[in-house]
C-alpha cells in the first residue's frame, strides 16, 4: 500500500499565503519593470538623453550605485504623500499617484540598471545579493505559477478578455468605424448650428 504524504505543518500552512503574496508582488514588479523599460527605451532615442545615458554607463561602481538607488529615494516622499491622500479620503488620487510613481520609478530603475549593470556587478556584495535575489524571485514565481489559484485567475482573465473582445466586435461594425461616431458627428453639427444662431 503506497504511503500517504504527510499533511503540511500548521506553521507552513500559515506561510503559504505570504509566499503567494510575495510572488504576486514580484510578478507585478516584473511587469512594471518591463513596461517601464520599454517606455524609457523609446524616450531614450532623444539625442540629449542618449548623451546622458552614455555618461551614466561610464560611471564608476559607487557612482553607478548612487544613480541606481536615486529614483527610489526621490519617489519615497511622493508615495508617502499619496498614502496621506488616501488616509484623508482621496483614495483615487492616492492610488493614481502611487501607480504613476511605481511605473515611473520602475522605468527609471530598469533603464539605470541596464546602463549600470556591469559597474554594479563589480561590487562584490551587490553581485552576491543580486544573484541571491534573482534565484529567490524565480523560485517564488515558479511556485506561484504552479499553484491552483494562479491557474484559476489566468482562466478567469482569459474568459474576461474573450467576453470583452466579443463585446467590442458587437459594438464595432464590420467596416471598422465606430457606431458612436455618427452620434458624435450629429452632436458636433448641432453645436456648430447653435453657435451660428
């Protein structure tokens, strides 16, 4: 008779939600990082920024570390003010500011990381913590992706996307023009007619 696997210890059961939460935060951080890096890469084509990036890439290790940490330090007061706004009843404003700060910070840090990575990895303690962080992050994300709740959420998001596409197909005619454009044109014509009177 095959032996049954022992049930997880109570202490481990209490840690499982925290591991999922941490993995979810890391996945969101990865998403913000990738989106921010793509945005900044487009902006970096501007010639003055290209010159600045060349200077940043040539920084020595400790100056590169300072440049890498600077966006997080500068955005910290902004995030605190956003939390204060939420605490004083301005939840939407606070959340928008936090999301914009997160996206902007991730964009700046992602670009600075790509520019200063060689210098940063020449600092022994940074290289050690960098590798340990990446290994831990990959392990937690793999744990999250293998979990049942992750697959359930992915399936729900796929269903929502499918329904939204179907709804958009019904709203948009086959030619690709928006049906509401007729209403907007009529509204604009009425406004022009009123101005003439």
